[in-house]
């Protein structure tokens, strides 16, 4: 099969998930590059004002197949960033967006008529490996393990790779580690606990957090749009620097002037406590997310330093923004957000 040419610079580029963290950063970069940006969103009111003013905004939902056809028609490339990334949700909720939503998007591409996009860049996650005891490369088992989010992303990946290949659509799958930066859920949630709550470090925080600055991920996504090496490629993505959770928490706490308590628990103790809290939460049918559950223990207790040798060999840009600068940006955003919240109180 021949590799399609990169999308014409003037052709609209579709981004799904632009009201979310990564999709927002990607769409803003594309817009500032002078690209014609088209956004598929459920709620346009949640868009960044710059995107709302400068991009073509179409209301649609991955769960409503008919709404996707106008969004994909005539696109030069598609960046699929939308997904259910909650750390606590039902299996069917994950599957609806992360598997069925992928199927609906591909079906819309087939139904739209005309020329297929030059490339579909699909944002997945290293959670497809299921938090193994040792870091993984792309040849490792990819079934999501014990958690619904990882399982749904693994199934969505498999569906995309099979169906897109059958359609003759060039695709690239990126599996980022833990993405940090302004608007990051990690900065928001951990920062809030460090500011005045309780933050857990498993085994003293010695596990590698798999630090990946959002602008560095966007660099790789833009590379994946047109690089011949990205055609039908699957790549882990993280910054080329080792950062433990202990270092990340220490640096974030110091940067924001946090006064929260940092609780250190051995892995076995944290896992046992998480299992008990999860079981009690489900037995009582409580709403919301438990204070601690097994996914969080694995996230903070297992290394996320997954291998990026394949991405490096392919020539992708890695780590343009260093860790210290990335942390400064995350801290500045958190402090600004706090100030805005106080002003609005």
C-alpha cells in the first residue's frame, strides 16, 4: 500500500476533544501555525476563547454517528484526542466513548465520501499495558489489564488499526505516559492536595512518573501527522528524562507553596487499603470516586518509564521543553488559577 502524501496546508485539520487538556493545546498550536482548524465538540461554550474565535466549530458527539459526518468531510488530517479518561467510571461508559466512539468516527470517514484524510493520528495511552511490574515497549501485551479505562483504550486501538487499514486510511497511534503542564489533571488534582490536603506517595515515590510535557507531546503529534515513518506506526511517548513521583511532588509542592500533608505508604499497605476502600464504596453504592482505589496505587506505585526507542529511531522530536521549564509552566498556571478562584469567590 502506498503512503499518502501529507495533508495540504490549506485543508482543514479536524481535532476531536478540543475542550479537553491535550486537544486544547494541540488545537491552539495548529491555529497559531496558520492552519485551518476544525473542531468537533459537544459543548462549544467550554472552548478556549481563542479557539472559539479562530477555528471552525461543529457541535457533535462520538455517541451520535450522524453528527460526525459533517465534521470529517473534506479534512486533510484527523487528530482523535477525545476520550473518556476518568480515573473512576463504569466499564460501559469507557467502552461507549473509547471503543464505540472510534468505530463511529471511522464509519463517518467512510460515509463522508471524497478523499480520505492523509493521516489519522489516534491518541491512546500506556495504560493499555495494564501497569506491568517493569516498563514496556510496544511489543508487550496490550489488553489493558485489570482496569476498564486501559481495556477500553486497548480495544479502541485494535479496532482502529484493523478497520482503518481495511479502509486504506493511513493511521498512527501514540501512547503517551503521564502528560503534565497547564490545565493538566495531574497538576490540578495533585496541586490541590499539596496546597492543603493529603497526597499519597507509594513506596516513598520512587517509581518513575513517566513525565511528558504537553507541548512535547504536541510536537510528536504534529510529527505523526506527516512523517512517512509514522504510517501505521504505534509509539510510546514520554520525555527523555527520568522523574520520580517523589521529585515531582516535591517540586510541585515547593513551587506552589503547598502546606498539605504527604503520606508515605509501602506498596502492599496502599494496595490493601485501596482494595478495602473500593469494596466498601461499591457495597454502599456511593457516588463519586473513592479517596483511594487500586488504579491510583498502580499509577503512583509502578514505573511509567516505558520504552521510547521506537519513537527515537523513527526520528520524532522528543523533549524540546525541559523538565524544569515544564514544571515552572505548570506551577504558574496552578497559581494563576488559584488567584482567579479567590477573585471569583
